């Protein structure tokens, strides 16, 4: 029997767990850890099932002349890939090959993938599914603070606050163990949740826990401006803090003054009295008023919009006005979603970035990274394009003809997914690395079977910016390889000037050198230090540094050390209501499933609990449309149609329906969602679009 301490394969809470391996298989137990406090959700408890998935991929597959994916050798699969890449790049240029990465890859893999794209393939065309996850928060955080780390403080700090505002975050369902950190604020009545649904998180405000602001989809920014208006009216602005630490206040103040609570109520449906109460809770909790502290947190509900960066900026403006960021016991943060959503966006998978969150257009950054990679700075391509644009260019004239996908299932998770499927089918070659079949591997020309969480060593960076060790507990099945090996092998065959190591610890050492001096500085991070039990939060510039659990205590990361407020204004939903599409559709997660569901839809207990998609409809709306509980409902937008049974619930607004995004086939909600993107972050507007509803046996939409 062996035991191995590691972390959950799924979300960014990265709950600590112990894996026991004996003749009976692998058993999961939670470990006490500051973030999960000994808890796991149902996904974590059942995660060992992934290791014995009956349809585990254990051999490379290549599509044969009859169109079937058939097993082959690694050499033969590599030959197909290298021939296609070489031919396509000779005919159409380096950018004719694209790479799509994932926010679940370890730091080492994410780093190696970014390097492989730039100097193995020589392409600028790389981006990743984290663009769908929290890029608007990243853009807003960088704009305001000069640095983007989801939570710039340990999660446990929330426990001491008198008020916590959650804008579009459903923690109780997406990462249940984290709710333990809200016990204190609930007991003091200070939890404020902005959400169009009465989610499990919103329900935590009941019985004196706080306030639920059930805003119209797409209007979170108005709610935040209204709360700021009340903070100003109540003389709760920390003028000294602003004078010492913040630029841009005058314009923001002028803009907020027009958002009287009654105007906010008209725009959002949130009663004016609730707006005032939320402002009072935050003000009384703030350091200025001698409170124990207040936090403003955003999640995907606020961020996944065509103007998500501005909505997050409104949340940051509110926090800055109250003097919260960079103050111990208070702050602003973004609740990261994907397992390595933080580290995955720091080391080169993003279209415009090099390791260490360096800008790819910065000559000094290019020089530094080129020296680590052993290439000329001129060998590193310029910026590529964000994920939605990258996918929209596939197989278009002048666009990528070959795509390599790593740790992602974009034909389910991308907006307007049916269009993405059509484009992928038209590629010269689609290569997908995964450990189980997915809807994207089904379209692939070559599938490469890879290791998964408990079969590999590496690091993940959690939602609070702490670098965690992922330890190997079991051997991978025969025939499976790590992406580090695959990238090494392909780079060698493609004649890359740069070398690609296959040992995760050595790759981390290289990542540390490449990121050193950058914004996300891992210069002092090593597997050895982490294995000794050190709790390292980046930035950690050298081996003497203990890391930085709390950012911004002395200064923000802009050159002048000050935070920047930006005057932001509400904008309409990109695909707004109209007579033929009179209801808003919002999408989100369920407790039992993760992302596109490629992993969790093959875990028996999780499927039993949530077997299929559904359309959550308010009973009054359903009655008006003649839809009964369980009846199949056709949901149609300007992009497409999806069908799922009705689940009647008064937890959703009457003008809104909700669907989970974990399902595929005819119930793939992303066949309906809108690919309109935020102009700053490139984040698509997953969270809201206009739809019509009808029973499937009806010919006419409502
Ligand atoms: S899915 Fe998230 S909340 Fe659930 S056990 Fe894993 S890390 Fe924890």
C-alpha cells in the first residue's frame, strides 16, 4: 500500500487530498489544508474513477482512409503530424498551424506548450480555453492594479470579514468546501450575492445571512454603480486612501452620481432599498468605519460578457472607493474557475504573453525569454489572436489549416459550438491530446493519449496564487505519454533550435528562469522547495524569498505604485431581447460536473446525480408558454437550437432561463450562446443571450 499527498484534478480551489493505492485500487481522502479545510465536493471524492475509465485512451489513433480512427504506433502518429505541419507551413506559412491549450494543464505543461508553439512550430497562433474562463477579470485586474492574480490574498482571509460581495459567483455549487470561509460573514449578516438566480450561494444569504440582489442578466455593472453611488452619498468613500493610492477617482465619482438606487431598480429589477442596504453593509465593514473588513469578489457571472472587463472594473472601482485593495483583512479578488486557471495564463499559453506574464511585444521580455530558450529574440513570433477569433479563423482562407488541442474540448465549451465543429471538420489536420475520448477527439485526425493528474508530477497554481505540487500516485497505463514527452518528440522531429525537457522538475526550473523578473515571477519556485512543505505564493523572485501571500500592501504594480480607476458605463447585451427572442438564457455549472463534462460525464455517481441537461424555467413563465415539468423544451437563438427537459423553479427570474453547459449533442447549450467578445479581454458573452422557448412538439416559438 502507498499513500500520496496531492490535489484534486478539477477546479481552482485545488482541494488537498491523499490517495491510497492498494490491491483494491485508489482511494481518495481529503486532507486538511487552508483552502478546503478538510473538505471535498462530490467531484473530488469520486475523482479516482477517472483513473480506471473503461474507455481510457491508451494508444495513438489515426484516421484511416475509410474515416475510422484506428490504433497506431507513436512513431506513425508523429509521422502524420510532422508531415502535415511541414507541408502546411511550407505552403501557407508558419501561422497555418495553431495551438489551443487548456487551463487544466500543469504549469510545466502550459509553459512547454507556449514555448513549443513559438519556437517548435514558429507560430503566433496559440491561445487557450482560459480565454473563456476569467480573461475579463485578468484584463480588469491588470488595468487597475498592474498585475492579475485572482485572489491577491489567502482565501482564509475572508473568514474575518464583516461583508463579502460576490458578483456572479456560485461558490456553493462550483467549489463547495470554500463556503466554510463564508461562515463568519454569514453569521454577521454581511454576505451580498448578485445573481439572476437564487443559486445555492444566493440561498446562503437567507435567514439573516445577507442580501441577494437578483439582477436582470447583463446588468451587474449597473448594480455595482448603484452601490458605489450609495457609498458616495453615505460619505463612506475612503478619501485618504484614494489620495494616497488611487488615480482616476474624479471621473468615476462623476459617473456614479447619476445611478440613483431608483434608476438602478428600473434598469436591473433590484429594489432600491436592497442597493442601499448592500452599500451600508460594505461601508460599515470597511476599515474607514472601523469594521473588520470587506471584500468584493467577481466570478464568471459578472465576467463572461461582451463588456465583462468593464463590469469587473466597476467592482474594482467600488472596492477602491471603500479603501479595500491592499489592506489587510479587505480586498478585491476574482474567484478563478479552472484547476490551473491561474498558472495556465501566466506562462505563455495566452496569445499575447510570454512566461512570467510578460508581454510578447515587449523587446526586453522577448530578449529575456529568448536567452532562456537558447534562440534569437527575432525567432519568437509576435502576438496571436484570442481564442474565439482563433477558432473563427480555422480553415478560412489565410487561417490555420492544422490545429493541435491540449487539455480542452472546444467543440462543447466554445460559444457557437456548432460553427466551431464545422470549422474543425474542415481542417487539414486536427490533433487532440487527451486521456479519454471527448467530442473534440471524435473529430480529430490524430488522437494522442496522455497522462492524467494522479499519473504525473508537476505544479498547479490555485485561485489564491499559491503554487501547489501535484504528485504522481500511480503509473500511467502502457502506451500513454506525458505532453512534455510529446512536445519534446515533436520539436525534435521538426528540427527545433530549442530543447524541450521531459522531466517536470527540470521544466519548472526552466520556467523559473524564464519568468524571473516578470510580473508572475516564479524565480524562486522549485519542486524541491514545495516538497519541503513551503507555502509559496507568487511573486517569489528568488530562493531566499518566502513568496507573497498578500499583494499590494505597500504599492500597486503600476510604475507609480498607484491603482487606476476607470470610468465605465453600462452597455446593452450584445444579443438582446426582441419579439422573436423574448427571454434571456444564462448558462453555468452544476455541482456534479466540471467544464465540458468530458471527465465528469463518465463518473457513475456524478452522472446518476445529474444525468443530463435541463432548462430551468420559472413556473409562471412555463405556464404562460404551456410547458410542464419534464417536457422537452426547444431553446433557440440566432446561432442555433438546443433541446432539454424543463425543470420548473422559482429560483430563476421570470424573464430568464438557465441551462448548464456540461452537456453535448442536442443538449449542447453552446450551440446557442453568443460568440460576441469583450473588446479588451476577448472573453465571449457566454452568460447571456436572447432566446425563444417552445415545447418540442410546437412548431411556433413563443
Ligand atoms: S472540484 Fe474543486 S471543490 Fe470539488 S473537491 Fe475538487 S478542488 Fe475541491
